[in-house]
C-alpha cells in the first residue's frame, strides 16, 4: 500500500477539494495541518518546492497541488499513482 500524505491549511478551499477527492477514492492518507509559519508548512515547502497548499505526496514523490490532482484524475492516471490499480 502506498504512503499518501497531503499538507493542508485550515480554511483553504483548494485543500478541502483535494482532500475530498482523496476520500472519494476510498484510500487511507495522512492529512498534515500546515498553516502559514508552521514547521509543517516549511517542511511542505522544502519537499515540494512550492509555497502553496495543498501539496500531495505518494511514497515521497510530489504530485502537486489541487489542480494537479484534478488533472491527473481527469486523465485517468491518479488511481494508479495512488496504488489503487
């Protein structure tokens, strides 16, 4: 089973949308609260190279933010990356 992590921030509509997509896949994932100025946010920036949230990782590999997840899903590639196929 793949290790899936998503860094989010309270009140972020993109984060809510990305988490909702992952939940709809019926997979287990770790949601990491990463508000601005937190060590978790700094970790997200270091790992992804991006200052925005959400940031999603599968087995340590960055998949990007909400738009990236949605694009992968529309292209039919997200399930395989999440280890569902």
